[in-house]
């Protein structure tokens, strides 16, 4: 919820919904949607499940972006980013 606090400070209206994918932000006026993810989440949940989550988000929100964060940018994290770029 750190990001929602920052957005509220900048006078953005923040709403929460049970029907929205966890870790996503949707700017309804512009129609832009972001999904926030961490490479550790991908490693823990499994690649295929993570890719299904991304694909579902893309299908719902045509103007969407993935924001992928990593505490460390080692070979494994670079490999994950490469596979995501190659797939999408």
C-alpha cells in the first residue's frame, strides 16, 4: 500500500476493489493499467501460473504494463525478464 499512499499525496483518487487483480493499479480516466510484480513472487508461484496471471491482465486491460521489481539483478532475474519480453 506504499504506492497508494504516494498516489494519494499527489491528489490521485485511490479505490480498492475485490474484483481487481492483486498488485494492479488502474487509471480509469486514461485507461492505463499497471500490474506490479516481484521476481521472488514469480519464483515462488511458478512461471506458468505467473504468465497466466499476466495474460489474464492483458486480456482485460488492453493498455497495460508490467512493472517488475527485483531486489537483486543477478542472472536469474535477468533470465526472467528476458523470458517475459520474449513471450509478450
